[in-house]
C-alpha cells in the first residue's frame, strides 16, 4: 500500500485495539488519551493529504469512514465498560445511525449513487471526538451532571446528523 492516506487510515484502525488495551488493560488514561489523540490526528492528516495531493482512492473512501466509526464505537463502549454506563446511550445511537447508513448506502449503491459525506456528519464526528476526549481527560474532575450534559448534547447532535442523512438519502433515492 503506497498511498500515504490509506496507510494512515490502516494505522488508525490498528490503534483502536491498542486504545482499548491502554484504557482497560493498563488502566492508563494518559496513554489511552495519547493514542486517542494520535488516532484523531491521523484522521485529519489522511483526509488533508488525500485531498491536497489528489490521493483519494476507492479503498480510502471505504476504509476512512470505517476507521472513524470503529474508533467512535470503541471509545464510547470502552468508556461505558469502564463504569460510565450512560455512554451506552451514545454507543447505541451511533450504532443505529451507522447500521441505517450502511443499509441506505447499499440501497443507493444498487442505484449507482454514492452517499457523500456531509458537513453535519463531520461536525458530529468532531464533537463526539471532543466529548470523548474531555470525558477521558477529566472524568475524575467533572461532575456526573456535566458528563451527562456533554453526552446528551452528543446524542442530540448525533440524532440531528442522522436525520440530515435520512433527508439526503430520500432525495438521492428518487
């Protein structure tokens, strides 16, 4: 694989189980946080390089969102497993949204249409990344109410992004 953005994406996928091991296995929040930030940085970097140098590939268009969703789902599940049980709500919303998007994408693909990424999906991904990072970094300092407020806002933004994708899906489906 000679395409740097694809290499970075595969690296991000490899970081996912390492994040879980650092968080749950080692119990090291600083190491887990560093891995999480590194994974987020590779996401920004691979997209920038792919667009700037016209290195967008079919493999990358499949692997990049897969890597993003693996990181998001794993991070929210890991936080829930570690005792922040309200994170299961984010995990559930995210999982339902992604399953529906895969189904919708398959329907559109059969019609020869590809569902593009949209700004509100990127906003949700970035917001969820920050919420998870804040909860990891300051979970011993934040009150439960603040944590739940952050998570609730992520759920609302996730639902709104899902609705936006549903509207776009219905327009593309016609």
